[in-house]
């Protein structure tokens, strides 16, 4: 099958007829990629500043991915009924990097939240605390779209069509120390927090607030679930974003870049909570298969070599400085620049919904989140010259959109 045969109009017509309309896609048909660049069906190039929403962190057509994909073709899947060589090795990497004890593998970020919530309830029950089943989550949070993960997702627009959701899920105002201390109580099984909220607009929790959540959990024997599906695994310049603070998680959740494009998620669990799950309590057919785990081991080799994280820090700082400079020039419309490593949000004073299309027309991929925030999650291999090129186009769009907002 050659990619030249594909035509955007034909693909759109086919999807309009047969695909459920849960997404409003951008009008572009990607057929291949190389480094940080994607190519469409008519040969146009696009610099990628969203990486498939934080997944394609080594870019496209990376030699390590190419090699594993061909070598692992003879054993892509075994199920969890049997051993294969790579799951244990990957669990070792995750536990060594986090200081936690054991891992459970699944296939997506949503499934990690689901596993973490189930583990918390099962663990509390095993301690003889049947009534300790509630969850505390934060305003602005996003943890997934299954009934469990959605129940601890604050944003009303995602929840409304599916209510009533799982009972016992309570929301506290992100950053409010007093509310955290009072709402986390003897009925709380676990607290779930994104170290940096992604879908909520790239909003970091301060180290002090994370410490307050940690202390409040410890005071009532609740577990602390740290959701690093979007901000973890090198995105912020450290292996995990919570490592910028003094806290440790009881359950850490990771996914997105973990399988380098092949679906893979994991929860990594502290020693005290690992016996929450006993054989048969939880499971998955695909989770932690040989292809995904082997790709992930290649990713960890890149992370452990050190240059990749250093590059994320350097390019992330450069990106942030350039944005702060732009903020000086456009102080009346750039409200806030929120950036750690290559997880970057720029909040404007007006809606950002037109930015992705206008940037696409100029050959750049990025996205808009939480109404007024431009979000950038480039591959970790992005270069300063590529950042410069993107920001030149972004500034043009910024000026255009500010003018349009003023006229409305
Ligand atoms: C912090 C966080 N948790 C969970 C999820 C859900 O992950 P997935 O879409 O892989 O199910 C996301 C997805 O964006 C996320 O950002």
C-alpha cells in the first residue's frame, strides 16, 4: 500500500459516513514523519509541537523504533498468561527511576487511573477499612473518560452526559491548602492529582501544595495517586515531574510516551500498597506486551543516557525565555506563560480555538486547551531553530487573532 494513493477528500468522505463523530479533526492527512516533521498526502511538511498529544517524544522514524518494530515482529503479543523477556525489565526501570516498588501494565492513561482507583479501594478494604472508599480530586483535573477516571475528572463538559457517575468523588480547589486539609478525611481512600494539569491548561501544582496533599493523606491513611500521564517521563526535564518537589507518590501513573507510539500505560506502586491487588483482582489482555515493553526499554535507554533530559531542559528554557520576551511586547494579551521543560502553556486574554488551524495553514502543529491557552508539547528532540520558526508564525497568528478579538 503506497501512501501516495491516499486523498484527503476521499478519506474525509469515508470517515463522514462510517466514523462516530467524537472528534472535529483538522483538515490534513498525515502519511509519514521524520524527526520533528510530519508530511501530508500531498508532500507538505509540518513541524510538530504537539507530538500526538505528548506521545511521539523521540519524533518520527527514530532508528531505535525502526529496529524494534522489525525485530519484534515475530512476537508482538503473548497475553499475561505467560512470561516474555521485557515486562520485568521495564518494571525494573520504572521502579528504579521513581523509587517505588512494583508496576502493573495496561494500555492507556485512562486505564492507569482506573487501576489506581481500584487498587486504592481494594487496599483500604484489605486494611479492614470498608467505609474508606471516597476519592478526592482537584478542580481543573483530567484523568480519563471511563466511568471511574471520569468520576474524578472535574470538568463538567466531559461529565454531564454520563451522570450519575461513581459515588464518593469529591473536588477541592486546586492550590487551596485549607480545603485540602479539611476535605481529605477518614472516608478518603485516595487523593488523585496531576503534578501539572495538562487538559486543564498546563497548570502546575506548587511543591508546597503537593506537600500539603502528601501530609493530609498521611494523616488519614489515604493513598496519594500522582497522575503523570501527560507531564511524566522526561517532559519537564526530570524523569517525573513530581521530582521537582520533595514528595513521593503511593501510586504513580504514566502512559502517553511510555510505548513510543504503541499503547502502553503503567501504575508504579509503593511497597505498602502493592498487596491491594491479589491474583485475579485486576487484569488486561494486551497490557505490557513484548512489543510495547521493548519499545519502552529503548526509550529508557535514551532517557538514561542523560543527553535527552539535558536537551529538554535547554530547549525548554530557551522556549520559555522567548515566550517571556514576547509577553513583554504583548503584555496586554499574553496573560501568563506556564512552562516547565517542554510542557508549555501560554494563556491569552481571548479564546485560542482558531490557533491550531491557523498554525496548521502555516505548517505547524500545536493545540488549544481550556479555552484560552495555547499548548505546546513538542518532541524532546525539537531544536532551537525549530522553536524560532514556530514562534515567528505564532506571533503572526497572535497579532491577527488579537485584532479579530478586539473587533468582536
Ligand atoms: C493527566 C492525564 N491523565 C489521563 C489521561 C487519559 O489518557 P488516555 O487518553 O491515554 O486514556 C490524560 C489524557 O490526556 C491525561 O492528560
